[in-house]
């Protein structure tokens, strides 16, 4: 289909997601929901650049790393 697809991560963080790219890669993503009804979902950041989403900020997602270290 050529579009990125989000799916939830195993961590117990509502914002922690994986994003599968059309090239077959998976990158970590942070997803936020608005407080409105119905909620609007926004990808806040990804750990690696995604060609189909050039406007999304690329950077570390420290809350995911911290959560993984707690296990």
C-alpha cells in the first residue's frame, strides 16, 4: 500500500508505538491523542527518519528506553 502503519508497543505506555514503513522497517514512534471528542491522534516523534513522514520530528524517545530498563 506504500503507507506507514502504526501498531502498539509491548511497553505499558499509552504513547509507545511502532511504525512499520513501506520498505519493511519498523521504527519507534510516540503517538498522542487529543482530549477532544472524537480524539485526534498525532505522531509526535519517531526514532529514525521515515521517508513518507518528512514533517515528523526525529529524535530519542527516552520514556521508552527508561521503561524498558525497569523490566
